């Protein structure tokens, strides 16, 4: 499994930051590598809700279906899957003074014959981290300023 993780500090309160981040359809607003994130299941976010994602990886658009598998105060975890990869995305938000700290973790498990080259793919997955973290920080700080 390939794990990509990082944290950012934001000026937005933990409550507001988690409300925004847990609405996973907002992903395309902060992750430049995920231009499409559509909510499939109507209503407020809950365990079992599904999303259609289209992510850019190695110059190709990959489609994944995500499902919320854990949800509690300050924490959401989703499982995404297609025929070549299973992904687990976790977001944890905690208070930090008047603002918050957002920790984002993505775990990827390659399926099929490509699994043998999984260790070689880690640097490519790591390249996704910094633009996503910058997007989280800038988007949440923008919300705090408005």
C-alpha cells in the first residue's frame, strides 16, 4: 500500500473546516488533481453515501466510485475503487486556537498485474500531496476570510 499524508493549519474554525471537507463533493474545489467529484447519494453526508470521482494521474483521467465508510465528529473516511486501484481517503480536523488543523491521508493499493510495480509508483503518488495540501489550506483560509 502507498500512503500519502500531510497536515495544514487554517484560519477557519474546526467546525466549519470539517463541514466543508466532509462534503466530499467539494474535493474538486481544493484538489487540482481531481477535477470532477459528484455526489451520487442525495442528502446530508452519512456512512454509505457515494461519490463519482475523476482524477488525473500520470496524464490519464481515472474514474473511481467513493463511499463514506466512517463518519464522526472531525473525522471522515472514504473508500474509492476502480478496476486498477483501491483508495482510502481520510480527513481529520482538530481545533487549533481560533482555527484548525486538517490532516489528509490517502492510501492506495494497486490491483492486478500492475501490483508488482506498486513500490515504483510511490514517487508519482507523492507528487499529488503538496498541490492537494496547498489547495486545502488556501481554500479553507479563503472561506475564513469571507
